[in-house]
C-alpha cells in the first residue's frame, strides 16, 4: 500500500532537515580550522602562560615572517609553523591555531554528514511503498549529500597525516598570537570564539584567565579599528542586546553609555561602505534605542568617547572583510598574515 500522509510528511521533513544541515556543514567548511600534533613540539600549557614566556625571559618577540602557502598540505608546513609559534611569532601562532580549527571542523563535519546520510536509508514499514515524488526527493537528497561528502573529502586532504591536538594547546596558540599583537587573533580570542562549546569543561582554567583579560584584548582590537570587535564589545556592554549572550558579554560589565559610544564609532568606521548595508540598519535602530535609555550626561559622555575612538583610529583595520550584527565569524586561515 502507499505511504500514509502522516508518514510521508514525517519522512519529507527528515530529508529536508538533512539537506538543510548539509548546506550548513558545507558552508562551514569554508571558514577555518585544523589539527596538529599533540605531543611533538607541543605548545606551552596555560600554567606556563605561553603569551609571555619570551618577555618574561627578557627576550624580544620574534618578528612576523611570511607565512607558508595556503595550498601546501599542513603536514609539510607543520614543523616550521609549530617552531615559529612556540617561539612566540604572532602570525605563525595565529595560522597554526586556525589550521587546527579548520581540520577539527572538517573531521566533525564529515562525521555529522555520515550520520545524516544514514537518515536517507530509513526503512519503511513492511508493506508500504514510496510515492514517485518521495522517491525523487530521496534520490536528490542522496545525490546532494554524496556531492557534499566528496567536497569535504577533498578539503580534508589538506589535513591528512596530521594528528589532533588538545583544546588547551589550540587555545594557547590563539592567546600567543593575540598577546603578540595579531589583530584577528585578538578578535577571535576576545569574543570567545577560541572556546568551543564541546570543550568547555576541558578549558575551565583557561576560562578563568579569559574572564580577566577578554575586555583588554577586545579594547586593543578596537583601538586598531577592527569593526567586528567594535560591534562585539558594543553588544557585550549593551544589556538589552537581543539574542544569546556570548562569552565576552559575561566578561564585561554592562554599560549602555559604553555600548552607545562603540556603536557610534562603528557607524563612523562603516561610513557608506556597501559591505555594511545590512548591519548598518540594525545598528541605527540600536543607537536610537540606547539614546532613549540614557540621560543627557550619559549621552554626552558616549558621544565624546566615540569621538575619541575616531580621532585615535579613523579608518578600518586593513584585514577587515565584513562585519555582522550580533555574530562574529571565525577567523580564516588566510586572514592571519598581518597587513
């Protein structure tokens, strides 16, 4: 007999969810992450405070040098990158951390895709048959997933032969890069993107360190004109910010005046750049809301602080690729080289 209406609907919803998830996984493969050895040449631990070992010893931090070609397999460049990152070279530490995240994400996506593909092989109750329309949906879903898996496998070749690293090790490279002045690493660390939800309990000690220093790193990135960090710190200070409260918001004290100053600064940095048309709309409304909430002295203070930010750094950070309202995307491997 034909598949019942309710079973048909349930099955189609399952397939739609799988296809939607596949699109998200494929999209995520083009923002970075990768793996490296957890033993040989390991990064200093959190207790060793890897952000400052050379300075503590009175040694200058090594200058940034050109980073390896992005097309080279990670296993071929890993020894050089690790040695440079362990010595405290900021751009190398950023690149190595981003590579680790890239490979870790690819592995997770492949595993998730494998599970999702199993849903397209659901066994129907005995005696039922699929309608032609549902058969076509199943075929299209299987083809889409197979194509997605092939693309992921091609991308995963970059990580072949490179073992995984611990969450702590990857985090310490981000912190080394941020401490050394790499602006995109400052952003990634300050907003909390270096901490992965499935690793939080492994990072309790690092989270305590983060809580003390997150705002300082964020302010350093703001001082460089990094628009994404400006927006992230503004949202963290805004107690009325809609949506999920991210880690940075848990590390700063809510302050509407500070939030308004940063949003005004963001507006000045964006000017009429078409790249920021969408976030500009949300920022304009948020500015109006904050202005209504503040008294005259707080408004004057916010505007003065925004003007101070603009005088100190009137242009966008050179590596800016865009900005979103309420979300800070991960740093990509190709962004780690200082301008």
